[in-house]
C-alpha cells in the first residue's frame, strides 16, 4: 500500500503548477503541463526531492519565457500607446493652459517649475486646483503654438518616416523611436534646468518646448503604431 | 515569406532534426529528452514550445493532438511533424553550413577525440 508521502510526491509541486496554469497560453497549457508531469513522474523513483527541484526550475524558466514574450507582445503595445495618449494628451493640455495663466503658486510648485520637473508638478494638489479653473477660463488657443516644438515634431516625424521607408519598421520599433524623440526634449530640458539656475522668464519657453514637443508627437506616433499593428495582424492572416 | 523567415536559427534546426529522428512519436517531452540525450542540451519546455509554435507559423511544422494518458494527468499529447517546407529549409541550412565549412580545418586539442 502506498504511503501518504508517496502519493503526495506523485503530484507535482502545487505552487509551480498554479503559476504555470496562470501564465501559459490556453492553447498549449495542457500539453506543457502534461509533458512536465510525464517527465516528473519518470524522475520521481530516482530522487523525489531532485524531481521536485527540476519541476520548479522548469516552471520558472517557462514563466520567464512567456512573460518576456508578453512584454514584447502586440497586445501590450496597443494598450500602452492608447493609455499613454489618453493620459498624457489631456494632462499636457491642462498643464499648458495652467502655465499660461498662473500668476501665483506655492513655493514647492515654483521650485519644481524652475527645475523643469513637470512630472512632479503634475501630481501636486496645487496644480490640479488651479488647473481646472484655468481651462474653464482660457479661450486663446495660441498658447498651444510653439515654433521650436513644431520644428522638432516635424523633423522627428520626417526622421521616422525616412527610417521606415529605408527599412519597414515593426510597430515596436516605431513606438521605440517615437518615444525616444518625444522624450528627448523633455529629458534635455529637465537636465538643463536642474543643472543651471535660470530666471523664470527663460524657464517658461524651455518648459513650453519640453511639453509641446511631446504633445505634438503623441497623437501621430500613436496612430502610426496602431496602423502598423493592424497591418501586422492583417499580414499574419 | 520574407528573406529573414527563410533562414533557420540554430535551435530551430536542432528541433526540426529532432522531429525527423522521432518520426511519429515527436511530442514535447520526447523532443526534450532526445535533445538532452543526444547533444546534452537541457531545454526549458517553454522555450521548446515557443520554437515549435514559431515553426508552425512559418509552415515548417504541423501538429495534431494525440492520446491522453494517466501519467500526464489525463492531458493529451501534441505530436509534431516536419512539413515539406521545413525539410527544404533544413536542406538549405545544411548546404549553407557545408559550403561555409569548405577549406576550414580546426585543430582539436589533446585528449579530445
């Protein structure tokens, strides 16, 4: 008669099984779990502890494999670009309106502005309290026009178009280039403002360039990536 | 098929050869075992299935569901088979390697057969 321990050993490690159940794609789940259980059963008579270690190791490597694939997946990219647009476009829109109208703010927010840390400003209560007021008051859309940003966005889109024509880029490559060109003015601006103490009248145009370059590029890059993703899935069919 | 897709990676070649050697009995655990026994390669089952899926998408392999067994917890096996396209790609890879090896000699160290 089998002991309780022997019966327990025949069941692969439960936590590893559970993790695999969650991670594995549905169409191969049964086959992978079946293969692992089959091999585990063959290893068990030699050394039960080693068999369990082997199963856990296989589970870990498999999880890492499929998680890496997921990170590079089209689905995740689609979600990421849509989410980025939905969040950043209104935030930057409101931020530019607020910056154009703000006369007075707290010391903390002022320090963030002078250092170019707009991402920190975006999470302060003071900004959101002023921001809603500013948007409802603001009528002049010319505050959203910034020539250096227009030039940067034009050159960036041209550059991406040129690279894409030379060798057709994947959606991931487009997203990577787009993100790099969107973020470069922001990162350079933040670095410059934190390294050199600039008076407020000089900081304003720099912040405008940092924010509006991103703003102008977000929608075209998102549309381009989505178009490429749709092309990719049409090609696959 | 794009130019890139016509060439087989090293692991893809090894997997296709394993399928040819195993014939009708080529399923996940058996392929893994063969690779371990023949070339001492301890392949993660996830990496193996990832490669098989990729090969199936390229049309070099096809698969069918087999029987479920108690030792597999009642789960069915999936058998894989190399298609004509896969065999062509393998021959191409072998010819390419043979051509590159022409005129190359590597001296083996002492003690190695």
